[in-house]
């Protein structure tokens, strides 16, 4: 069932854009919407179903991995993000063929650093690096209302998707997220309704069609 849902997400993007996007960013209004869950599975789906070389970039939380740089000072991480070779050193191959992972490995209080130093052009470097080495890059971004810079870094991305959790996302928060995107000059390309539940058995919905 999950594959059919991912098929629908990706097919809609292909239809609306007329081509395969090279970069996709997923975010939400607040925490707990399932952005990481959807981002990870979309990355796996693209690598396994289409055979794409995919770079999954986790901007929301540090990843625990033996190969990940341990306790690097934030200044060094910023320096690495500012050069192609440095980005390579932060990128790890996953156990899934074609899928690589990059985590900033920053503490919660340091996550804003790369995006609040415009002279570093971190987002530009990440996108340039991804275009040269991967077919698609998937950004797992922090929620917009907790990390306002997410709306700004979303601007150069080919496709921006908003994740809403069924019966959890509040309308006023979603409106605030859309206002933040509008203020940053960013147009969302779709909304993913995560963890949808049917109030009546799904079999009855099928009978009504």
C-alpha cells in the first residue's frame, strides 16, 4: 500500500512539473507531522523503483551512524559545507544501493547556523554538489514555524512538499506555514496527507465509487 501512495506522490509531481525534479524539500507546520518518515521512504522508493542515485539530506535531526563525523565543531561543518570535497566527507553510503545520506550532525541550538550565514552560500553548494553527483536530492527539513529559515532555503529547490498529519495538523498552523512560504516567495507544489485514517471502513468507500 505504501508503494502505491509513493507512486501517487511522485506521479503527481511528474505531471505538474512536466519533468522529474532534481531536488525535493519536505517540511511541515510543526513537529510530529511525519516529515522524516515520508522523506526517508520517498528516498528509498526513488532509489529502488527508478534506480536513481539519491542523496537524502537530513536537516531536521542529527543521524546516528558509525561513519558519521563525531563531535565536529560547527565551524568545521560549515567549512565542509562550503566546498564540494567537504560535502563528500559528510556524505555516507547507505545499505540501499544508490542511496546516500548526509546529516549536518549539529545540535538543536546550532541548526540555524548554515542558513543564517548567507556569505557561505550553503544551499547553493549543496544543490550544485547534488546535481553533479546524484539524480535527485531529498531534503528532510525542519518545520517552518520552529525553523523560519526553512521557507528561505526552500526557494531554489525544484519541488516543495508540505506534510500534514491526518486529524493532527491544525488549520491555523497550516495557514501560517503557507503565509511564511508566500512571504519568502516560495510556492508549495503539493500537500501530503500523512497517516490518513478512514472514519468508516475503506471497503464502504470503494462501494460508493
